[in-house]
C-alpha cells in the first residue's frame, strides 16, 4: 500500500487539540456574528427583496461555517473516544452553546412562516435566486408545521434534556459494552464491531458463541429496562411532534424532511415486503449448501465456504482503488486525497464508536470512520463510505442552503460504489468463487433492502401503537421484533431465544437516533441498481450524467431530480425493476449451487 496513505484522522486540520485557544475565539466570533445577524434581519425578513436575500444567505454561511467547524471537530473526537469524559463534557457544553444560538435565530423560521406559502413559491421562481429554488420550495412545504415562536423556543430549550439526552445515554451506554467469547480455548474481550463480525465466521461454534456473547450483554434485565425506556422516550418524543405539529402519519415527519410523499414510501415498504419470498428462496438454497435440515439464526450470516477469507487493509483498499480508477478518474483522485490527508480513520480500538460513517458539510472535506477487521464486507464498506465522501465532494458546487440531499439520495453514491466493486470483481472469479461471492453479495443486499424494511415495519408498528395511546415495554418490543423477523424468514429459521427474549431491536442505533432512517438504505439500493443498469447500457457516457445527479445536492426534490433522469418513484414498476435485479441474482445463485 502507498506509504503516504494514513489510517488515522488528522484532527489538527480543524484545531490543534481540545484546548486550542482558537476554539473559544471561534465561539466568540460566531456569537458576535449571530448577534449582528439577528439585529440586522429580525423583523425584516418579510420585506426582503431577492437581491437582499443573497446577502442574507452569505451572512448565514459565515455562521454555519464556524458552527460546523466546531461541531465536526468535537463529533470526530467523540467518535474516537466515546468514554472520554473530557470530550463528552466539551460536547455537552457545545450542544448547550448551539441551543443558545438557535434560540436567537428562531425568528428566522417564524418570519419565513410570515412570508407565507405563495410568496415563498414566487421567490423560488425568481431568476436572481435560481440557485436557491429548492430552499424556498422546502420552506413553503414546511411552514405549515411551524408553531408560534414561544412554543418553538420552549421545544428547542428542552431538546438537550429530552430526546438528545436519551440519545447520548444510548450512545455512551452501548459504546461501553464489552463482549467476552472463547475461541480455540482462549477468552477474548472484543468490541461490539468485532463481536458482530464473528457472526459471519465459517465456524458454527464461533457464530453461535458470538450470538451468545451479544445476548449475554443486551439481554440482561438492567440493560433491557434501560434500553427499553430510552426507546420509549425516543418514540414518545417523535409521536408528540405528530400531535403538536399536525403531521399526517408516523412516517410524515421523516418523509417531509426527505421531500418524498407518504405514498412513495408506503409503496417502497409494500413492494419489498411482497418480495420476502425471494429471501426465503435464498434461505432454502443456503440451507442445502450448509448441509443442514434447517437454519439457526446464527447461520444467517454464515459464509457457504468453510474457509474464512481475510483481506488486509492494504489489499482491500487497493482493490477498491483499482476498480474506481477504471470507472472514473475524478472519483479515484478524491479517494486518494482523503487517504493522503488523514481524513479516514480505519481500525477499531477500545472506546471507538462501532460501525462506519462519512461526515461531510459544505466547505469541508469529507471524513470517513471505518472499523476495518479484514472481512470481505469490510472491503465493501470502504467502497460504501468513500462513495458517500465523493457525493459530499461533488455537491460542493451547490450553495450551503441546498447542499445536503435527503437521506434517500444520500445513499446513491455509496451503494453505486458497492455495486460497481462487486460486479467488477465477480467477472474475475471461478465458478466456485463466484458462488461464494454472490452469496455474500446477496447477504448484503438482503441486509440493506429487506432487513432495513423489516426495521422500518417494526418502527411503524411501535410508533403507531404509542401514537394511539398504548403503553409498551421492552417485552412488547421483543415480541413485535420477532413477529417482523418471522414475516421475512417464514418457518425456515429456528431462533436461539423465544420471542419474549428477542432483543435484536435494542442493538440498532438508527431506530434511536433517526426514526425511519432505515428506509433510505432500501430506497438507495433500488435506485442504485437502476443507475448501474444505465451505466451498463450507456458505458462511460453515463458518468457525467451520474456525476450531475450527485452535483445536484439538495437543489431539487428527489421526485424532480429522478423524473428528469427517467425514474418515477410513484411507479410500483420502479421498485419491482430494482427487486428484479435481486431475483436474477438469486436465480444465478441457485444455478451455481446446483
């Protein structure tokens, strides 16, 4: 591997360290900027002409830049050391600081409401503000849910002692978990990322022990009581917003933030659930390949090959870089730049946040967190997260106010990258290796389409019950989770615990931090399959069209952007076409298995 590639973040790109005096200077500066901004615009937004809005956006950008610089630095530090009390204290102080700033800026939302729906849409059509069109459209769509200023102030003030506090508790608690497992006669103490990776071991006794180790931690009465109450608080906060603001359904708040209507997401959920028999067909094939009469739940992630394949980070990275360089030189150059400048933190370590993510904001380069342990899935994660990073890079051409896409489009580049990597590698494999590879690919697809929809259907049932006034406990969550599992697996899988003890929901961070976020993975996969098919049909002439979709950022609604590119998200056929790719892979898997 290139010796210039770094495997740890260089956070000095933001500040020297947590005690850098520049942190306080930046906080003082942003405080002054907000004071000036409030004095200049409070009471005046309703009368601003188009040209003055450009000035308003420029001053808003100055505030956002400093707040984001501080927020990114603290977030990345906290992700590396989730148990570091000094970092947690500074993060909490910063959160309170931001709440204070937000309260001074509440007038902006209120005064956009005063501008009114019709005038906001008129401003969206003004040629001077053409780059901000979707900003005004989104404001027009959202103002019907904005409350009067005193109420918004109160809701904002309680945020850090409300759902944000519960989310912080969840993060700190679950990051403190350690897992013990005996392998080859030795007791090993592992992080959550490492123990979950062992669920994919070719050795059944290791997989079974990994599940037992996870259960031993999550299934303690103390943790179930704590996690159950945290989740109840999260759901009640979400459903309270429905009642307070007048959203139509438990999904509406997420869908409005996505600029996707309820109809499209209900269609997504319905079509994927209707396709559960595809997963069951895959399970039947896998049962035979593993030489079993019936699968146990610890067999779901088992490789069909008895030899565990490991990839050093050097090999995994170079594999990805080779693939992406053949696809597009701009993607390749940016991936290398991230690795050369300390923007990627690669390996797991005690206290480091589990999983993987990419952080990107306007005017900042992307930062990627990995927990690389050497599995084939980890190689795909490199492609996935660097896809997110590239999306953040291409979107930089947009103004700050329309920089971010909704979550559904945010998965476009990440999943496309994975598909590109998988399909390129597959061409080089023998028939036997291809069988193993397709099985692993199907595992990922079922995890990121079918299982994510299973999560959302679980959330939907829980949220709708609580919205209707029912009180639920962790035991109810356990039973609902098991029922959703059975819908997907049918009677093809036996589980290690009863439904009353099925705690799988409590280890899914997204349902705590971002309710209904998970449907974006399913949507993103289906969309990426459609885009990849166009790439196969059009060749390299597709690349610029694809990069223009990424460059669009949040400047257009998903419906508008995709409609321009021949994709109708209100058509059941769009979802069925994406799922047909899965059906074809299952058929190929079946043929190879024979």
